[in-house]
């Protein structure tokens, strides 16, 4: 599977794609492949730790021992060498399968960890950009407030000057009218 190129994705899709940070790791093959062997081996390994498996194994062992102790059948007499061999065989297969499942999970965890780290880094960069924009906006607002204050002072001076001129004009017109 080819690696997904994030530049091929439109910006509006990137924003809504919650798995976009995991997509670059989709091309990674599982440790033992994505085929049926790896999947089945991992399924078996996960099954070994379930209560169903432990309960079923306990029932089978109890029946095995009961059949041989009470003499109903005599295929594995005490000290149950055949049962011991069966447990050894089971352990010989279970241990590598469990290690296989752990290795596959470790690979997934590593990929997720790297994607999370990239996501946190992208968030930090975006946050720094937002803070820089906010600082620029605050600086621009301060400049606009200063300009507004200067314009208000000039407007006040002009209003006072207009009032003086209007008063002088009124006095002149009143004095000429007399």
C-alpha cells in the first residue's frame, strides 16, 4: 500500500479527518504480516488469556484426571505423563504466540505514539501561530487606540476653535447690525 501523501488531501478534509495523523503509518506492515497467519496467531494469543480458555482448560484437566484416577479409562495413569506432555506442547506454542501478539501490539503502540507526538507538535505550532497573530492584533488595536485618542484631541481642539470663531462671528454680526 503506498504511503498517503497529506498534500493530496484538501484542507477541509484534513480538518475533519480525525485519523489524519495515523494515515502516514498505514503503509507499515505488521511485524509478522497482515496475512491470515499473523491475524490468527494474534487471535489465539489473545484467546489464551481469556476466562473462557482458562475455564475450559480447567474442566478438561479435571475430566482427564477423574477418568484416569477412578479407572474408567487408563490411558494416562498417575503421575499423568501424557497430560504433562500436553501442557508442555501447549506452552511451547502459547509462549511464541503471546510474544508475537505483544510484538504486533508494540508496533501499533509505537506508530500511535509517533502520530500523537506529531499531532501535539502540530498543535503547538498552531498555538504559537495563533499567539503571534493575537499579539499582532493587540499591537494593531493599541496603535488604533492611540490614533483614535489623537483624533479625539484634534477634534476637541477644532471644536473649541469653531466655538471661538462662531462666537466672534456672532459678535461681529450683532455689532454690524446695530
